């Protein structure tokens, strides 16, 4: 499954990934400064959520695009079963 995000979808995913990148940089800085463990874990959890949401957005977009063939029709049952198994594996990788 190719990653084919357009316009607003791409911007939303990139924003989430940049937010996570900033939060991870913040976590590293907090650890280096010897900050409170609770604050570090809270920031780390926020970064994790941002990554999860970016991953789910990518999978949801893939699901939408993969369920329909090039002519706008629904793919065959065999194609859908293969797609379902692949998407299930992707979702589980984020769990």
C-alpha cells in the first residue's frame, strides 16, 4: 500500500509528526536537565499520542483509498480480504 496523502491530509499528518518531534526534543531536554519524573512522563505520553494519531490518520487514509479501485468501484472480495488483513496488522502495530 503506497502512502498517497493529499493536501489537507498531508498537512495534518505532518503537523502531528512535527508536534511529536518537538515533544520528544522537550523530553530529551527535560531528562538532561534532571526535571521531575512526572513531568517527563506526561510529556512523553503526549508525544506518544501525537505519533499514534499520525499513524491512525495514515492508516485511515490508506483504508479509504484502498477500498476503492481506480474506477471508483469497490474492489473484489479477495482484494478486500487481503486489505483487511494488512490493515489489521497495521492497526495492531500501533496498539
